[in-house]
C-alpha cells in the first residue's frame, strides 16, 4: 500500500505547536483533565481509581460501547467498534470496503484520508466536489448520478470540514434511501455532530438511516477531547464490523485503557461537555460574522451551517499561501490555505473552536489592514 503524504497533517506537524494562535484548528478547546474528572459518577470514578494498565478488550470497553450506542436510535453495544481516533476507524473501514475493482465516491474538498486510503487500497475514487457558488451544498442528484454498479461506499462528511456544509433533511433522506435500495455502504463522517447552529438541523446518523449505513464518531471535535484518541464506528452491519475488528489487529489491537475510561466519563457527562463546546463555537461565530461583514471587501464568507470550521476566500489579489505565510510570520496566527486540501481556490480554513479566537482575529485584522488596505 502506497499512501500519498497527508498534506494537512504535515502542515499541522510543522506549525501546530509552534504558533501562538491556531486560527484554523478544527477541534473545540481541549477540556481540562480536572474538569473531566470532576464530572465522573461513582461508577466511573471507581473505574478510574482502580484501573489496571493491561491490554483492553479489542472491540472497546463494554461500558464505553454501551454509552456510545446511546448516541444512536438503532445501535446497541455490539454495533459499536472503538478505535484510536476517527483516523484509525477511517483507515480500517476503507481498507475493508474498498479494494481493486471497487469504486468509492467521497465529498471534496475534505479530510484527505477519507479519499486517500480508498485510493491507496486500490479503489477507483470519484471526488464529489462542493462549490462555493452553491454555498458548498451537497448536490445529491449529481452524487447519485455518479454511482456505478461497482460502487461499494459513499463517504460524506457532514457537518463538513472545511466548509461547514450540512445537507437538508430531505436531501439526506433522498441519498440514504437510494444507497439503501442499492445496498451501498455510506460512511457518514459525523465527527462534527452536535455542533449544528440549529439543533433541529442535525442529520439522521448513518447508523440509524439503514443497515449498511455507518456512523463515524470521535471524542475530538464537539466533545473537546482530541487528546484521548478515542473514536468509533457504529453500524448494524455486524459482518462489516467484524471485518473491521479483524483489520484492527494490524493497527492498534485495542484502545488505551485510561482513554477509554475518560471517554466514558465524558460521554456520560455529554450534556455539560457539549453545552460548553456550543457556547464557545456560538460566541466565536458571532465575532466571525461581524468580522466578515465589516471586511467584505477582503473576504467572501459562506456561513457554516454546522461544525467548528469555515472556508472563506481571500478576495485581494494575493495568493492565500503568501498571505498566510506573512501572517504567521508577523503575528503568529495560523490559517490553513486551500492548497493543503489540494484545492486551487484562494480559500482558507478558519476554525472557531478555540477560546483565544477574539485575540487571534484582532491580530488577523491588524495584519490585513497593514497589508491589504
Ligand atoms: C472530517 C474529519 N474526519 C476525521 C478526522 C480525524 O479525527 P481524529 O483526529 O480525532 O482521529 C478529522 C480531523 O480533523 C476530520 O476533520
């Protein structure tokens, strides 16, 4: 298997811990350990205090799987498989469902592993491109028209990284019904679930939509615990899950014992955790709306319908890579240029899950005033 370099992750490896302001992060400000432990109930506190650091159950701690299953209408603990982050789940799942002779369709621009792993596994991949002119919306009829007899999996990330796209309920139902009829898997990357601007817009999870639907979830984004490296797949397709479990024997075998218990504590306290995340994201988005309204001469802005990232465009006649390089050099503020997604536009990803966004935005504005005005 020959994997192309993961451009975005290489960019973060270079910059993430070297800059003052990460104005392009996709996760919500990491929850302090002390706050999390303070949320433990009697059972989870005892699990934490008495924890032994041996290997863990390869499918995931039964209590953790049970708690994850609560996030879905039609999944029980045996319909859940725990991984080291969403990334490992993507790697295992796409290796299992997409190989030579298979076809996959993946939303794009997007998180590179969602299409790169299928490609490296030998599948033919069609990128379903989203366009700013359509408000980045998913074109469900165009996507359905690109299905082939050999299509094995459709990968949709919604809420979407980097645009904040979220399909309407009717569009989502049209897609999932069509895929159910044709018995094609849907990998529904829901890592930004629970960050919808309006909770009524939340999509039916892939695992609930139909038997071959697969939900991808993680502790990293809305649940603000990226450092746990705990993610999961949920699906009623037990055979598929068993094949993913067998593949995982070649990656991590089982999850980190402390992380599993901490994830369990966090999920049981998810109402409080998510309320914090939604408050951070909502306050920051208000500031971004105001910024882009005042600076409409410099930036275009499609307001994200959900999630913690957006994909504005620099309108000034200067390449975004150059602008971003100058900004990080002068102000220590990191943006993520579209080139890191392999996208040719003058766009950049902006992230609004971090608590220092007000300051970072101030630095961006000062720099733009100096260089663009
Ligand atoms: C859409 C999407 N899927 C999956 C992941 C991977 O999540 P994790 O890093 O928690 O494994 C990311 C991370 O940025 C993402 O944006």
